[in-house]
């Protein structure tokens, strides 16, 4: 997605430990026009999958997820990062290790909002080692619902997540694929393979 690649090139900041900071348009300040285009693009790519619900994880996945849900005209659920006491008996849960925060969260989704007849599109802002996406996949599987695919705004292709997801046979669609953040420079996958 050209608009997204340009934004990353212009405003992305490479931090130590292979972390890309995109606080000016995704993770702190948000660019609604860009989010709208992201939503349209995910909706286009998954339009034939029979999606009934979109699932993401708080908080940075919510903006791209809701824009996609708006175009696809389906509800969006965000997994909560701390298991609320009131949901103990009535929630699907999964354990997710956060690469950027170096902590483990139990994520949860109420059983009220995910049913076995749902076809679920999973959306998130970043894909690194795949922990968040695999945690969301676990939750969909626990609900005996179907995974339509995984839509990622920025995939760091040099980390393990993409391989883990596609090896399990899931459809993965990433709007920007980063091959390397070496020497403080963003190299996109298509540039890398030239
Ligand atoms: P994973 O679970 O795939 O290891 O990491 C994905 C999650 O970690 C995303 O939900 C995102 O919040 C965060 N994350 C991973 N890598 C980066 C990064 O380079 N930059 C930012 N801003 N977030 C990241």
C-alpha cells in the first residue's frame, strides 16, 4: 500500500532492538485518512471470505480494525489485555508475550461476542514474533469459530511471526512488509528482493 509505505519512509523512526516507532500516525497520534485507506484495503482483500466479525487486541489494533469493520459492515471485538474478574467464567483467554513491553498478558474475549458460527478476520497493527496474532487465533479456535485470515498493517518479515502463521495454513495479508531495520534504515520487502 503506497500511501502507508510513504508514511513509514517519511515518519517511521527505527529504535534499538528492531522496533519501528510510528507514533506520529498509528501508535499515538493517528491519521484517520490513512486508517480509512487501510480499512478499505483490508476489506478489499478479504471481501470473499464470508467475514462476520473482526477481532483485534487493544489498543493499537482498534483503529485499523474498526475502519475495516465499517467498510465490511460487521462488528469489531477487541481482546482485553487483562482478564476482568467478572469475565472469569465466561471468557475465552490466551496468554500473549509482548515483544515491545517484555511482559506477558492474559488476553480475553467474552463468550457473548464470539460464536461457533462466526468467520473471524483478525487485524493488528504490527506482526513481529506472532504472539499477539497466535493468541487471537487461539481464542477464535477456542470458540470453535473459523479464522478468515490475518490482516496486519506493518509486518516485520525478518522476525518469526509471518512464517509461524502461514506454516499453520492461515491466510496472512500485510500492507507493508519490512525486510530489515538494519543501520537505522527501513528496507521494504520488495526493495530487498530486487
Ligand atoms: P508480536 O506479538 O507479533 O511479537 O508483536 C506484535 C505486537 O507487538 C503488536 O501488537 C505491536 O503492538 C507490538 N510491536 C511489535 N513490534 C513492534 C514495532 O516494531 N513497533 C511497534 N510500534 N509495535 C510493535
